[in-house]
C-alpha cells in the first residue's frame, strides 16, 4: 500500500487523468500508467490500473450512456474478450524488464501510428471491429493504455463526441473486466490492488464529470499535442529505465 505522499500523488493524477479521458476519450491510462508504476512498482501497475480503469470507464459510460453504438461495441468485444484473456496469461509470466521495454516501445510507436490512422487512407467499417478488438484486446493486457492508438479507428468509423466517448468506454470496460478475471486466476489481483484501484476509480468519477462538461470547450489540437508529448516522454522513460 502507498504511503501518504504516494496516495496524494495517485489521487491527484487520477483526477487529472480522468478529466483528460472525459474530454478526449483516451489519455487517462497513459497518464496513470507511469505514476502507478513509479509509486507501486511495474508488476502492480497493470492489476491496479485494471480496477481503476474498470471503474473509470464505467463513470465515462454513465455520463454518456444514451449514446452507445451497440453494433460497434458488440463486434469489437467479440474479438477483444478472447484476445485480452490470452494477453493477460502472457503478462502473468513476462519478466518486469521485458514488460517495461514493451510498454516504452508501444508508447513511442503510438505517436506516428495515431497520426497515420487519422489520414483519409484508413477507412473503417462495421465488419472490421472484431479484428480491431482482437488486436487491441491483446495489447491492452500488456500495456493497458491503448487508447491513443485505438481512438482513430472509432473516429474513422464515424463516431463523434458523446457517441465515441460512450462506445469506447463500453469496449474498454469489457477488456478491463476480462483482464481482471484472468489476473485473479494468477493471484496478481489481490485485495490490496483492488482497494487501491477502487479508490482511484472512484476519484475518476468526479474527473469524468468535469471532463464531460469541458468536452465542447477544449481545443482538440492542443490536447492531442499534449498527449503526444506525454507519450514520448513516458515511452523514453520506460525504455531507458526499464527497472
């Protein structure tokens, strides 16, 4: 369990991250991942974030619950659930240093990949969502924060604003729930990690509400530049300091 200073850092970061996630639909996991790893250790980061993001995505879903695209959600989860379970099994047996290198490489690669996916070349149809779900379900079990890269697929399909926020939240919730079940099987999801995750997730309810209020007021361009800068800094940190 973290000390008093650790709790203050975690709670402050969870609030700020959930505001970002409430505005853009992603970013919360990216911001929380290195802070949780620094405070609690990398091995505990994914289990804690699994519970935190489970509650956090539930809060984002609640504030936009009437705008879910059910067809896209069902197809995404059809591929994501089995792939997430497989990825969680691999995570359970992967050394910490290797996990750090995988996370760092993923965060750095997500910057150019996200930009490419926003180009007109990429066209997403409903039939593509099971494949998209399988790819990112697997990745989410290793790096958690797949939001920056999966976001363009939802946008390319045509989801916007509240519909995107709600649909992405449903899909993320399904992946986090699946990962949590598998991690429990391997004794990586303990009562301590559940308690910490629930506290951070509860904090994210307030941040998600604030983010929803700011959704129509913030510049997308400025926000995306901030997220990309965070991705680069955090990716380099995981690569250069894998332990």
